[in-house]
C-alpha cells in the first residue's frame, strides 16, 4: 500500500485555491460589468435656422392690378381744304407745340379767291354808297314834289338790297380768309407727333366729295393730281400729363370713395419688372360698375415729366387705399400652413421654439400682416421650420433684414 507525497498534495491544494480565486475575480468583474448602468445619450445638436423679427410698422392698404396708359388728348390731323402739300414743317416722332405749323397746302388758289372776294366787296360797297346818295336826293326831291313819292320809296328797297349784297360779300370774304388760313395746318394740341401718313406733293382734302364740289380755287388745285387723300395726315398724342386707366374689384368701391373724398389717393405705376415709373393721383372713379366683371374703372393722372409712360403701354398699378398703422408684420416665409390654420415658430430666450397660431390679414411685398397671435418684437423662424417641433432646440445661423413694405425700387 502506497502513501502520497505531502509536498505534492500541498502544491495541488495551492493550485486549486488559485484557480478558484481567479474564477471568482473574473466572475465578479463580469457581474459588475453586467450590472453597471448605461451612460445617458447625448442631446441632439441644435437645428440651424434663419430668424426674423415680428415688427410693428405702418403698412399701406393697397390694390395691385394692371393698367393701360392713355393720352389725355389725341387728335388725327386732317386737311380742311383741298390742295397739294407743298411743305412738311416738322419731323415725325418729335414733340410739337400747340399752334405750331405742320403742313402747308398750296395757298395760291385760296389767295386768289380771297383777292376776288375782296374786289367784289369793294365793288358792291360802291354800289351801296351810290344807292344811298340817290336815296337822300330822291327823298329831298319828293319833299319838294319834284318827283313822285313812289320813286323815293322804291329807292329805299334798292338800298336795302345793296346792303344785303355787301353783307353776302363780307361773308364770302370771311370764308376765303378761313380757307386761306386752313392752308396752314397747325397742331391743335401740344404732344408727340406720330408717323407721317402723307408725303410731300400728295393731294389732300376734307373729303372726296368736297374735292369734287369745291369752288374755282379748289378745282385749280386739283388739276395736278387725282382724287384727294381724305384720311389722317399725322396723329398727335398728348404726353404730359397722361392717364392710366385700371379696374379694381367693386368690393373696394365704398372705401375708395370715402378716402378719395378726403384727399386724392396715391397711385403708383410700375414696369412689368417692378421698377417704379411714376407716381400719380386718382382723378376719376367711373359712374358705373361693370356688371359682367364686377369691377369699376378708375383713372389716375401722372405728370410724366420724363415721359416714362407711353400711350398704349401696359403697367402694373398700385392704388393705396388706406394705411394700417402700427400693424404687426413678419416675413411671409415665416408663416406656415397647418391643419388648424396658419402658425409660426417663436424662438424662446433659451433657444427653444414654440409653435404659435396666428391670423394673417394680408400678404404683400414679402411681409404678412398678423391680426392675432403676435404682439411684436418676437423672434420667429423664417427658414428651417420643416425640421422643428414644439421645444426643438435651434441655432440661429442668420437673421433676416427687417421686413419692407414695398419690393419695388426707383430707377
């Protein structure tokens, strides 16, 4: 029977104890690791946004529409006597003054007719003078019973007939003077002349019938050509001042009439690109509403000193009806549309946002007028709202400039 070595047994016990201790240490570490709480998650980074400010300002109450520029006065120049054009005394497209001579129609036949009428008048005035002298003598002789009273009475009628002849001659003389004056075709208004519609040497006249039935002066002028041109020779359009006509919905009519009675309302005219062309005043409210369109015609007058407005031109018009004083405004992009209406995100002092319902009364020129929901001076999110919710943390990367009440600029 064998016995174990005490030294060997001691070593085995030591090894077993060490292994157990190592297992215990490793198990304890594992249990400690398994039961240690997980670290808290890091908060999400702030959402970058662009901010704006809810401001209080005076906002004009305007109506924007399309208008048409119209001349206050536009005339077509036509000949009033028959004859060939011997002079054209202006340049087409230039400004002309009232009374400026534009055309000269051959005046020689009309000068001859005037001279003839003057001679006829002188002759008949002499006949009248002779008849009046005879009447005086006959009346004296009749008082002396030297001639029959009937002869003196007949002479009275001779004098009256001669007076009528002289009056007729005077009328014919005035007609001849007028026809001669009509040879000088002048501008009845100041304005800009259009394209020339006749040429030098063209035969012109008031009408074809007049050209055929005129007197000797007219007939002699027609001998150089055929039938007279009876249309316009040129047109003249007044440029300064000038009208712009436009239509607005009839719903504005009462307010326009009320404010126009206090002072003429301001009307601005813009180019299609948005450049301010001219400022004017409302001068006409039409006397009836267009029943088919539900609009009323308005007309504004513009000084047009620089002639930026041109007859027939289409312009954008802006009628300022009234002014909303001290109104709360925000940039229009700040307003969002939701299922319960419009809302904005207001930035709190701690850089979180709050969703606020608002009532927008009008949008114009990049701003929205807030009737309810904001009191002014709040910071609102203008860009980046689509990633936000109540309480979201934001970082303002840019602040928009204060909202403006007009988007157009002067040239």
